[in-house]
C-alpha cells in the first residue's frame, strides 16, 4: 500500500501521477490538487493548476458515482467500462426527483449545444442554459443533470473559474482517445490500481471500481501481477513495486486521498478507533492525515491566512519530541505549495 506514495518519485507531470493511479478521487478540488502536489515535490499550486489546463487530465464521474481525476484520453473507455454501472441505477434517482429520462437526455443535448465550439461554462451558467433550453431546474435537479451529461460522456469538469466549477465538452477537451477492447481495459485498470495501491486484494479492486468480482478477476489475470500472501490473505501487486520496497518517512496527505479512499479495508493504515477520528461521524468526510512509514499518526487541519498557513495537528498515537519535529518538517512542503510559511499548533 505504500506504493501510493511513489508517484512523485517516478513521474514529473500531473498526467504521469494521474496515470500512475488510474484515477484519483477528486470531488474536493483543493484536496486532489495537494494529492498531486505532494507527489510532485517542489511544484507550487499555480503550476499544478496550469498543468490541469493543458487538457491532459480531466475530472468526471468514471466510477462509484464519484468525481475522479483521470487521463483525458482514457475518459471515454473508463465511462463505458465502469461509469455505466452508475447510469444503470439512475432511473430510481430520476423517479425520486420527478425527472423523466427524456428530460435528462434533453438537458444533455442542451449542454452539448451550449458548449460546442470550445465553449466553457460555469456550473451556474450550465444550469441557466438548461433552464433556458426548456428543462426546468430546481433543487437537486441541477447536480443530477450535470452528473448525467458527464456520465454519458457529453461533458466533463474543467478547472475552476474562481471558486466555481466549469464544464466543457469531453470530445473537445480530449480529442485524442484511447480505445482498448473490454478485456484490455480491465487489464489496464487492474494494472494501474495494483501498482499504485498494492499489495491489496481483488475485493478492494472490485470495491474501488464497482466491477463485479468476475470482471475484477479477469482484469487481474490480464495485468501481469504477482500474488502476495499477507498474513494468510491473498493480495496482488506489480512486480516492480515489490522490488522497490516500501516508502519510508513522514508524509502530509489531504483527506480525500487515494491513500485511504482507495480501499474497502483500511486496517493496514489505521485502527478502527483511529478511523473514527479520521472520519468523524462516519459521514464520508475524511480528515487530512500525517503518515509515517505507511501508518496514520495524526490528523491535521489548515487555516489559510494572508501571511501564513496555520496547521493544527491532532496525534492519534502518543507523540515523542522527535515525532513532533518530524511532523512539522513533513508539513513544510504544504506551506511551499500554497506559498505561505507554516505555523504548527499542537493539539494533545
């Protein structure tokens, strides 16, 4: 699982890190930008944002009905392979919202026309265009219709304009498209998942993708992976990652990072009691973590000021003076990332 921290050592671009993972959970934009930044040492936030404008990566809903950052050229086949499973359950959601499939399709067509020719609209402008096109949008309908259009491969989320999401036509953002066969696609996805998340189980891969176990095992078989016995449990990993060995040291990670979100079973990283503090209330909102040698040591919260970024650290294990010194050092790259000095507040 420590291979999750290898991206910055092997790749030097946003696309390289994103492709290493296969997909990076990205419903929280600031979180995924730091997920990239911590694996691209020395690259400040403006440089990361500038790279996302190069159209090599894009945000959309490729699996689990959740926004991920993925290579743009892989968006279509990923939506067809795993995203389609979310579409299969959309009928119940439409019924709850009082929305017909015909109106959902019409909204996607309206967005397609509004964005054609290199258009790029904010989220609010997209909703306005749908309303003006004849599909009434109120309440939760806006989010669903934007999701639906992207899930169908019509649109995708581009970098923000200020604090607001923007949307583009996927075909225009990603004119070059990879088109593997279904068998090849399963193998590609399995290879990327296990090289970045492994060693881990077929069950975790199936949970990450929402693929049925039959497809998950087919992907593993096609990916050239090595089986590993971990305390009696069969796991899989890429041979080169096993040869490289575990990553050591301290790392400051955001809350919505593949380090924890990429698994169903998180017992190798944190105890059940620790997870209660990492995910307070079990509401799906993950706290940022400080990790040493692959194990969670603390959670942290940052407050951006005009002259400094204040970071409050709450240990989940007993901290020594050496631990505090190492934790403070591990948080310095985040300050460089946002262009502010770091002050650390110790919460016992």
